[in-house]
């Protein structure tokens, strides 16, 4: 007789994946993760299920908790328990029908994850079919807190682009063994010429398609082995940055309107902290700590990056400290990223950032469909100013002035190659750094 039990392996706080273990005497003993998860405090280890009641201490007695939070937790627990009971019944039914010599871990996983095995090897899924399977799996990971919503949004966008591409080509979705260099060329042509996407965006979406194919390969499906050699040619896009001199120009400009002075100060903060606007626009002085470094009072700001969820303790540049002192030790007033993007263009224009500069501006390119795409050309630099310029200016300005390791720590880049691709005019910056070191050597030799 088969025994089906549920447990947590190496339980930790918050969410834990529930594992299932099946046994039949000494015949077999197999374990697999399920699609269910539970908070550690809601797990009944003795009975191998979620708690059906939660008690709390009230007036010296343990009584059933009836708070809204508890009701929500119990509602989730009830649903998880139903799913576990349903899975147990399914395993037992399949066991009765199966050849006992075929019972294995894969047999168990086929019952738990039917969507991964529902398509026989002789009818491997095409690209669109597997993209949907991929999205379904990532959605479950998101529900467990293991994936960001941005991943789901990106995958949905890829699927919609592929659907439009196949409709335009009047062809069925190809098998994953057919994703080759010719497919890449046709896809790139469609994205750039029909959709009006930038080359860099087309490349990023194709990279995501490769990721979907590699995921399929990891799950046992056939893909074109040559896909690993399809290189993503990332074009070098020019993005504007503000130099130290330009930032000083804005810092010294007398803005007559308070909202512009507020936006200008946030711009300075962003350009000297190296963070995304989703992080630095939320800075407040309660995040600041003080410490003596080499005998000098140094201010640090402690926060968790929204995108990476990485905790940082970042030394504040004297330009930021100057703004805090000017504002009675407060950051500039609260502002949305949308308004910030709007106001800093005005800040830059009034501050004299008007030189002609290459770049792209989002415009409506089709009045009928209201399709918006970036149109590249030469514009006054202030028109190209966006919030992302802050972080890029920081990396570009400080590259070579501080160690690459320190710069990567501040900016959040994980490797030097990624940082170099991000920095504008990196070759010129390297040449300048070499010249500085050469001048230093010459000075020493002259002595």
C-alpha cells in the first residue's frame, strides 16, 4: 500500500515549498517538491498539513484568533490543504493503475507537474506553445515570491510580439529546433522595420526568446543546438550625461520657481549618489547614519534598492550633504518620477544645457494607432534629459576617479563588463585616466 506524506525540508521563516514523499514498504521511497508553499508558522509538522486554526493569548487564555489577518491566512491554508488532499488522491489512483516497476521520481513529477509533460516527445511544443508554458511556470514562481512581476510583464510582451510577427509573416509558429540565424534575421527586420523598435530593444527581446528555448532544453525538449552561437549584437546607443561642469552650472543657477529648485536639488542628489530614481526619490534623513572615517565625520545612507532588493550603505557625497544643510537637514520635497522627468527638462533648459546632442525622443509615429516610438536625431540636450541620466552621469563622471570596485558597489552593477557598457564614451575616459597616470610618472621621474 502506498503512503503519501507531506513535509518541509530545512524549514525557514516565511515561505517554504511543501514536499511530498511516497513510500511502499521497501519497494520505493521517492520525494519531490510540489506546487504548494506555506509560511513556517502556518505548518502543522505533526499532521503534515497547514494549520486549520490559529490561537492567540487573550486574557491569560489561548483562544481562536478571529482577526482579519488570521482569516486570510486560514483561507489560504484551507485551499492549500484541499490541493494536497487532491494530489494525494491523484497519486493513489495513478498508483493503482500503474505498473509497479515503472514507479520512479519522474513518475511522481509527471503527476505533480502535468503541464511539463503533457506534450509527448513526438509532438514537442512550438515556440509559442512553450512560451505559454514558461509564462505559467514564472507566474507560479511569482505567486511564491520567487519572481518579480516585471518578469511576467516582459514575458507577456514577448509572446504578443511573436504573435504579431507570425501574423505578419502569415506563418505558423516554428518549432524550437527551427530557431536559427535565419529566424533571427527575419525577427530583427520585423521588430525594426514594422514595429519601429530600436535595435537594442529588438536584441533584448531575442535574448529573452533564447532564454525560453534554453528553459525548454533543460526540461527535455529538443531545440536547435546552434542557438547557443547566435550572438546578440548590441549596438552602441548614445545617451546624454551631465558632466561635473554642467552639474555645477545647474547648481549655481538661480531658479525663480520653488518647484524647479526642488527638482534641481533632486537632480544633484541623483547625479552624486548613483542610484535609480525609484530609490533616491524616496531618500529621507531617517535613513542617514554618521561614522568617523579616518577621523572625519562621514554620513551614510542605508536603504534597500527597489529593483534588486539589495541592501546598501552608501557614503553621501559632499554635494548631497550641502543640499541637506541648505534645507535644514532635509532632502528636497517629495516628487513623483513622472513630475521629476518633466521638471528636470525645464531645469536643464533654463540652466543653459542647450548644446545640440544626438539622442532619441519618444513621439507618436502613427496618428491612427497612436503608436509611440523613439525618434532619433539631433536635439537640444535639455530635451534628452531624463531621470535615468542621474545614475549614468554618476558612473561616467566617477569612472577612473574612484576604484572600479567602489563604483560598482555604489551603482549596483555586478561585473566590470556591464559597467563599461553602461558608461558613455568609455574609451575617452580610459585615455584620460592613462594620461593622468603618465603625467604622474613623468613628474616623479623629473624629481
